[in-house]
C-alpha cells in the first residue's frame, strides 16, 4: 500500500446493467397476433410453405440453421416441409459417407447442395472405392435437383468404372471444381458433358481451378455455358499452354477473377459484353491486352497484379469512370498512370523493387494518381525515400487509413513518424522533415484514423529501437474523440496495436486484454496482441512489461530478457509447470502478479530484484520438509493465498503482507516456518484474506510488534474475545513518559503501533454485546496515547454497501455509518 493511501479506496468495476424487462402485452398494445396462441396450424399450407422458403433463404445468406430443424418442430411442419419444393439441403460426400446416408438426403425431394471431398492421403489406406462410387451414383440419380456442385478433391484409382450423369443439370446455380491437379478420371467426361445442359437462366456462379475444365468448357460447342454467369473465378496453379477464348461469351458478368488464365489477343473492335457489365475485376498474371483503349462504365473495384501485355495499355489508356477501389502490383508502376479518371476512394500500390534508388522513380511516375481528393484509403508497399513519402502523403489530406510495408524498423526514421504529431518542431531534429525550430508544424494526414505498419522483420541482435515510444506519442497526440488505431504486423498475423503512454501497467488489468509494454520518456507504451493468437514468440525482445491470460512457453520467456513486470490473469496454467534457473525474469523482475501458478515454477528460485509479488496457487499442501526455498531478498510487498508456499519463501525485508490463514495448522506453520523466513518484526501491514476456525489470530498478531495497518476479511466469526485482546487494560499495559516532552505513550501487548484497523464482512451492530467492548478499546487507546486513527467495519454483501466508522474526528468513540460507492470492493493489496 502506498504512503497516505486509504486502503478502502473502491476498486473500479463496471456498474451492473439493469436487466431488460419485456413489456407485457395488453389490450392497448398496437401489436396483435395473427392467430390465437396454439392455432398456428390454421395457416394454409401454401402460405406456410412460402414462410419456410423465405426463412431458409435468409439462412442461406447468413449460414444459419439447417432446414431439418424446422421439421423437428411438429409433425404438421414436417409434412409441409417435405411437400415444399425449392427447399435446399446439404449433401457432403466424404471418405466415410455411406450410400444409405445419401439416399436419406435425396429422398426428401429437395434441391441439393453437393460437395465432394476425398483427401488424397486416405486413398489406398482403407479407402473403400466401391462405397464411394455407390454414393456418387446415388447422388447422380438426382442430378436434376443439384443446386450447387463443389468438387474439392477427387483422387480415384485408375480403371474405376465410369459414373454417368444422365439427368440434365437443370437447377444448377453454382459450380466449383478445385481438384488441385488430381484427375477426375471417367467422371470428368460425364460431368463436362452434363454441365452445358444447365439452363442459362440458373447457372450464375462458376469457380474453376482446373485448366482442363476451363479448356473443355471454352470449346465453341459448350461456350454458351458462360452466357448467364454473373460471377466467374478461374485460379490455376500453373499457366495454361493454350488460350481460352471465353471473354466474348460473358454477357452478364459483374465479378471476374482470374489467375494464370491464358487469354487470346482480341482485336480492338471485338465485341466483349463484359466491359459494360463488370463491377469487380481481379487479374493476376493475366493479359490485359483486351482492356486497352476500352471504357469501363460500371467497374467499381479493380485489382491487377503482374499483368501480361501491359504495353498495349501504355499505348491505349484504360478509362474507368466509376472505379473507387484500385490495386496495382508490379515491378514497373509506370503503366498505372494509364488507368485514367477513376474517382478513387481506395488505392493499393505494391512494387517489387528492392532498393530506394529503384523505388523512387517508380513512385514519382504515378504521383498524378495520388491527387484524387477523394482518396481515403492508401496501401503503399514501395521502397522509397522519406522525403518522397512525405510529399506523396501531403497530396492526400482526406486520408483516413494508411498501410505501409517496411523492411525493418530502420526503414523510416523517428523524424518521419514525428510528422504525424502536431507539435512544435525540435531544433535538434536530425531531419528537415519536421520544419524550422519553434514553428508549429501541421500534422501529416490530419484526417488519419488508422495507421498500419507491416514489417518484414523486427529487431535482431544488438539493435535498439526508439520507434515504439514514438508510435506511442503519435497515438497520445490524438484527441480522445478522434483516436488513432495504430497496428503492427510482420507479414502475417498476429497483429499488434500500439496505445498511448500510461503511468502504470496495473491500470490495464481491467481491460481483460493481453499487453506488452515498453518504457518511454512519457510513460509505458502498451501494445495489445489481437486475439486469439498465443504468445509463442513475442517479436519485441525489448519488452519490459507483460500482461497476459495466455499460456507462456519456456522458449517465449527465454527471449524476454528485459522483463521487469509480469502479470497473468486467472486462467490456469499460464506459466510453465517448472522453470530452469537461467530464465532471465528471475534476474530482472521487479513486479510479479501471477494467478493459478504451479509452486514448482517458483521452487528453489531466487528473484534478485523482485519488489512486489502476488502469487495464488491452487495445489495441494507443499511438503515443508523438502527445503525448497524461494528467495526474494528485496521484496517488501507480498500477497499470497497458500500458507505452506509462504512458509518456503525467504523475505528478509517484507513490510506488507496479504495471506490466507485457512490451514488448520496455521499457528504452527506461522510460528515454526514463516517466523523463521520472514521479517515479521518489521511487518507494517497485514491483510488476512480468511482463516480457519481453529486459527488463533491473537497469537499470530502478537508476533507483529510494528504492525500499523490490519485488514481482516471474511471475519463474521470474530467474537468478544478477539476485541477484548485489543483492550489496553486487558493487556495490562504499562505507562511511560517520553523525556523532555511530557507526552504520554503506551506499550500495549497486542499491536501497540496499530494505526488503521479495517474489518470486512461483519456488522457489529448485530451483536449488541460488542458495542461496549469496542467503545472501551477506542476510548482507552485514545486516552493512553495510542496511534490508532481509524477503526472501520465494512459490508460488501448488503445493498447498499456500507462502512461503519468507530472513531470520530476528535479521536473519541463515535459510530457513524456511511454508504460506499456502488463499485466499492473489498481491500486488495496493490501489486
């Protein structure tokens, strides 16, 4: 407890929210049921069928419940469901699927979403080919009711008999084939023959990941299958050898994604209907020759990566009248300037040039595209000079989200990031970016609300960075109403979020999140790890603070060689069961707050710099005869719930102690072990969480002659005998006159230096016989010069929570009851 701190300051706790009360229905309510309760069966079957179809349509959009759940309501609903056409159910064919399961699904006469996935590693290891083919043939018998077909993997042994699809796929809406190079065998020919039988009014989505399927469907006799498509994705693992002439047949397409698709060269006057209908276009390693000189009136989102035949666009620019979202990736960014007139709100630019000298001219070439005043999102992954990056960002004042990819923390200097803070310039700044000394510099990107930095690596070896404190200053410089989200990634998840400086890491406990912290001149910079990733490897080796509710491995703890404060939540097993003696934290920790800790993690360890510690263990009693001592040579404040664990800790400088005396042998353990290992004569504060009914609390208090503050929790069993022991007359006190001053003082046998006494969980007014004793204790101690200043009882279970004060302002006995704040909590030792 800090000096002059009231030990009854209430802890912060969210106020309990009031439970919502459902308004009762009455005759004045505007809402009326369509039918009296229990009469829903009177709804006509046709209307009920329409209701079911609408409900299941909504479920399709949100991946919600299975339609079978509606059948389980009652027999009537089941009958209606079975008679309702248009309902769809899932049919998944896996390694273990049996023919009977397939027949059970198709017996319902519903539409079917079919997905086939046979993992290659299962073939040949007990995989029953005959059972799988039986399932496939049973599903093929109702091919006319397939709404979607998704073939994820389909490795069949050579020579298996063919599976014929006889029925036309007249209800097929979506087709996906992603066999990842595995042959479909004889099933491929049958499937590719059946796919073109689909009426163009139904098939609107196609996802192809097999080059053979693309070439087969692109043949002139089958190309009509593309006429109705609104979504087409072709993503191939290798580039096609022969071109697929499909673009003239895409008459209604609004979403087109292609990777490694080989397209033919189209003449400038070729009729390509998709140019008028496209709203989303994503191309990677695909020719853009067909786009040259064209006007795309409806295109809103466009992403192009490593395009082929980009020279044609350089000669004949592309006009995009409605594009608000543009991404471009290439080693040569100059063609990006040939995509003209987009009203951009979002722009992503990525260049593979490996040096600033090569990256600068690339970025300069596309500067005109940054003049779009509507640009609010920028993802920039180009190596360039700081001054050029500042110039680019000054062109986009409306920017609200910025994503920068950097090689290392040294890719951009501290001075660059200081440009995001609106402060007076620093005369000693190493960079002219910050402006002349004494001049108030406007903030770069004044509308920025999100800043993401992606590093390929963090610090290694002896490198030391000041970047984290600077990032913390950026966050702190924003007004709370206009807060900035600042995130860090390292090529892949997880993400870290940087916060503004805080004075104490303890104040982050209530957030329920996981933080690391790094010291700065303005406080501790907290960094939040985005859930739900574990702390396997913390990239910030310079971290000094760690607050986590996630499991920590030995390898992770070994990398944190500057840790001074470690706090864990109440989740069990966060710290390892055992620990080697060379863990850096045993030499660096100053604060440890660990719950659900295994005592073996602490056994025989020395915490050289530990000053404050809380350790809660929920294991069986330790064997005190094994001599597994834990040394804390400079620890002054300890909170512990395990009495036998306390008996194994050497505490030569302990001043403040929280402990549970709930062991039946508490007095023996205290007198034999704790008194030997701890500096009990110097203990100034004792917080007893609870105690066993056989524990003699008076005997324990006699060993604490310097005690100034005593807090007793869960003390409903305290009786007259205990309070009588605090009576100076009962203790046969002796009076002594101080030399020269004539001031009286008293040597009281029990807690003679006690200044603060707080008792929780007890109301003395319910025991009238106690009032006289309490009156005598307070009155006599005051008369005889005792230092007792506060004597309070607190109740936290009652509503409202209250505190009974026994000492008046003049030091005399005077009972006064006050109401505590709603969020007031029982005392807890500050760690």
